[in-house]
């Protein structure tokens, strides 16, 4: 009976380790997505500002 408890304990510990690894992987992926979204936002905003600046500088006078 003690051996069965040990196997169950090992199995539970193994499952906890797998869950912890999956959670860590998920968290890392979410952080990667967040960095990519931030980079995309900054690039898009910079391009919009450059475009607006270019249009203001080439506006006909009069």
C-alpha cells in the first residue's frame, strides 16, 4: 500500500511540474505577444506622425 501512495505522489508531483511548465510557457508567450504589440504600436505611431509631418510640409500655400 505504501508503494501505491508513492506512485500516486510521484504522479501528482509530475503533473504539477508539467502544469507549472505549461503555465510558464504560456506566460512567456503572452509577454512576447505584448512586446510585439508594443513594437507594432510604436512603429505605427511613428509612421503616422511622419506622414502627418510630410503632409503639413507639402501643403500648398494660399
